C-alpha cells in the first residue's frame, strides 16, 4: 500500500507573517515563493497546514 502524500506550495510571501509561522514554513521546507514540497499525510503535517494554511496551496 502506497503511503499518502500531500503536495504543498507556498503561494503567499511570509514577509510580515508571525515569526512562529515563518519557522513553521521553514520546518516544512518551504523557503521560497512558489516552491512545492511533498510531505507525508499525517497528523503533524496536517497541524502545520492548519497553522499556516492561509499561505499555502495543498493538493491531495
């Protein structure tokens, strides 16, 4: 069984964002605008997305 993944793209600049949100994006590997990363679909990733979702585009 293949593990579920999420394709996450940074679509809003973190300039002026809450410092904690900037750190969350960095931890997810999103360092530049329009960069896309593929992460495992688990509770911790979903929590990060919930925190900074206003800056992201998420695809199943």
